[in-house]
């Protein structure tokens, strides 16, 4: 018997505002409800506990926003991408708005591993001249402390964003910075954990009476394979 044709539609969406405070599981459930409301012919898994065949990209830490999140949904029949996009946009909340839809081939990697490098933009409470990353960070996972070497994950140093564009060199203090982290098979370094460690070191050197440096927002602005 000929195998059924597999239609996998990859969608990109934003995660912002108050909805950036949702957990990855809560976001996944909201997207699934959006797909149902959109009336798309989604595929369902077999077995004792059937579920919608939808896969998500790398999880965001709670409180980190994004303009480039990804999910893949398997459909039982072909739907024109522009029609699917219109249906999804009419069904999803503004702060989880779907931006684009396109079919991917059978050889494409799953959304969770297709784009291991993420670029983030952070807005700080006041302008600074530079951000210095520590050599290592101690994190607690499943009640066990682990030391992560920052250089294993930080693709490049912190770059200032001046007038909306990253600048290789700058001559003034900036409150917006970009950096990229690579997720490894062995694990990953959370952007908020890295920034907290950076600011902790910098605040320790702040003169008495100076404003403490704080994170205003963190946003994932790009995901790529290399």
C-alpha cells in the first residue's frame, strides 16, 4: 500500500508582552488551540493517547520574548500556505501572532534541532560601554549544580546596537546589546542566566550611589543553523 503523503507546514510566530511570561508548555497548548480554531486538517498520532502532530523549536526561558519562534504541524491534506496563514492569524492572540507559513521537505531537520544558534537582544536599565562575560557559570538543574564554560556556548562577544543596527565598534555607552548562543547536544546556556551572571559581576564594581544595572527585556531576534 502506498504511504500517505506527508504535509509538514512550518510556521513562525512572535512571543511578546505578557505572553512572554508563559511557560513553554503553556505556549504549546495555546498554539494547539489556535490550530484547532483555525480549522486546519491537523494529523493525530496513533496509540493509547492520541495527540496533535505538532513540534516546537527550542524553548524560551520564561520572561524572554521572541520575534522568530517556530513550530511544525503535520497536516492530513494540502492547504495553501497563504490560506493556512490567514486562518491562523484570525485565530491566535496578538502576542503570539503567526508571521509566516511554508512547507518543508521530508529531509528537513525537526524544529527543535534545526536552528541551534539563537541571537538575543537585551535592553538594559542604563547605557554602558561594554559587557564582560565570565569564564564559567554555575547553574542548578534537577537539584544538581553544574558548571558551564561560557566559551562553549557564546558564539561571539556582546555587540552594541546603535541606531537599530549592530555596530562592530562604538564610541559611546549603549543600553541595547546583542549576543548569540549555541545549543549543544550536551545542553545549553540560558540567555537570562548568562546576563544575570554578567550584571552581577558588573554591579559588584559599581561605585556607591551609582544606579544598579538591571535587565529590562531580553528578546530572541534570530535563529539559524550556523
